[in-house]
């Protein structure tokens, strides 16, 4: 993202979208397109949806040669749907920290290395453990589509808090009544 965008107060995500829009409007089959980690500046689902749609448009409609680096492992499934899409990955050795081997091999990468990198730069052990646990929970959720009953109950509480919060008289309440309403919500939900 260039300094001109930053100087004008344009967010990195907006700059990314502006540049991608230019690619989609101006690229030809003779273009070389390089996309690196598209969609990180928004929600995971929006980012994935945008990355898929953009990659598919480049593959199907534009037909240009494109290198599309992504953190969305799900995007690798596009190779099963589009014969002109190939997956490649770079090898890494994780036996002692992480060493990128700079060898490109066929197929999708079998794992992510973010937590390995966090270990190498000495994140606190409790942060690493929590990251591993949460990553495993997310992988399990994506695999079986189910949350534990405790996770479901916590999510329902959070949704209830949001629902109750939206009912607060924000434009007419004074700070004391606002605090009273918040305290009542918290107590009623045992949160």
C-alpha cells in the first residue's frame, strides 16, 4: 500500500480494495497479476468471500496469469472447481522454530505457521497455549460444525447482552441510569 493512501487517511483495507478494483477493471489476458493476502482487513467471512470472488473472476473472466498468495486455506478448493487454477505452497521446517525453505511444491499447504512464528519471536507461553487451544477449537468447529454446549451457552449470553444493550435508552438516559441498566443486564445474565 503506497504512502499516498496513508497520507490521505485511506485505510489499508480501502487501499487494497481500490487497487483490486483497478485490477478487475483494467487487467487483460496479457496481464501478470500478483495478489498477496487479500482480505485481511475485514471479517474472516467477508475476506474469504471477496478473495474467492476476485480469484474466480481473474481465473474465469480475465484469464490472466495470476499468483494469488492467501491465508484462506479454503480458497485452495477452487482448484477442484476450475481446471486453470493450480495450488502451490512453500515448504517450511518447524523442527526447531520455523525456517522457510523457499522451495515451491505442488498442492495446498497442509498447515499454518502463525503460531510457530509467534513462538520464534518469544510470545509468552500462556499466549501460545491459548492460541493453540483456540485454533484447535476453531478447526474442530469447522470440521464438525458443532460447538460444545458451554461454547453455545456463552455465545447465547453474548447475543443476549447485545440485544439488551440495543434496547438501552442511549439518547435520553443520564449516566447513572445507563449504569443501572448495564448492571441489571449483567446480573440478569450472570455475565
